[in-house]
C-alpha cells in the first residue's frame, strides 16, 4: 500500500460566478501516513503566524477520513478571513473528501492510512465584499477540492498530455513563454 500511495499531487481551479472573488485553487498532496506526505502532515501541526493549519471537519467531533489538513496560501490577517477559512471553506473541503470516499475516488480501505494536505486560496477581497456569496464560495471550493483529489490519485495531467500541450496551453495569469 505504501508504494501505491506514496506521494500524489493534484491541483484544480474552479472559477467564481460573475462578480465574486470566490475562485478556488486548492493544491493537494495525498499519501500514506507512514511516508513523506505523512511526515509533512505531522510537521504542519506546528502553528505558524498567519498560516495556521486546520483539520477539515464536517462538524465538531467529525474529523474527515483520510485526515485532511488545510493550510491557507495567504496570511489570514483578520477575523473575517479566518471565519471564511474555518467556516465555508473548511465545510466545502470536508464534504469533498467524504464524497470522494463515497464515490470511490479515495478507496475506503485506505481511509485511515492516507492523509491529505490541502493548500487553500482565499482571495483577501472576499472578507470585505458586502455581496459575498458564501454558497458560491462553498461550490468553488467543493468542486475544486474534489477535482484536485481525483487528479492527484489518477496522476493527471499525464506526462503525455503535458508534452502534447507544451506549446498550446499558456499560463492563465501571465505567460512569458
């Protein structure tokens, strides 16, 4: 089991609906608890200012399996951003992990021997947005987390796809190639 699930990385981007800043871009590591991902997971339990790690839970006393730790990609500077991270984003992440178990994306027989690290993006503008659509924030984070987990466990994109698209696909934000 350790070799099959030693180290898998995945990412996904799901865009917000028009007028929202709720794009989700999780970066996921999945691996065996007794491998390098498990070691990184344990090391992340230490707190660091502004990038506090948090378990994905569905509700109090409902830690998801595989154990999943969320780490923000940006410094959370205020209670409003922390509330979004520990509320809607945590809920979406937890639900995505459980649904991956239900759908067989994550094999149930490995639920207690795998762990997940999820780097989570929260646009700092969300906390200040009077018209923030938390349902859209949930949707984007749920869909992107589920897709990133599937991609990680299926090793997507493949090496062949990357090579084939090398000169056809450009970086979305700022391509210098």
